[in-house]
C-alpha cells in the first residue's frame, strides 16, 4: 500500500503483475472508495459488479479505462461510473 496525499493506494492484479506497489492477494477486505480497472484480464471480466460493490466502501466509484462494464449496468448496481 502507498499513502500519498491522504490516499491509500492498493494494487490488485489476478495475474500477479507488479508495478512498484504492494499487491493485495484478493479484492476482499480492501474497503476501497474507487476501483480503477486498467487492464482487460479475463479475471476482471468475470467479476460480478454486485460482489465488487460489496467489498467497497459506501458510494463506490468505478473508473473503467478498458470499457469492460457498461455505464448503465454499473450505475444500476450503485456505482458512480467513469470511463474513458
């Protein structure tokens, strides 16, 4: 975990890629306010939006750089959706 400007940044990648940030072993218990989906690994495609929301803090934000999830679907589940 990296702390910067009062943000705690945690990296999770199901394929074990490292980017200089300590990687979490799984998504459970991360308590994130925002998830940034930056790659299109199959493991991310298979994530249930309801399950993802369940491991996040209230009023979660999903930033979907790769366009894996649709805006309507994510907002229906209760995310604030941002895509590129």
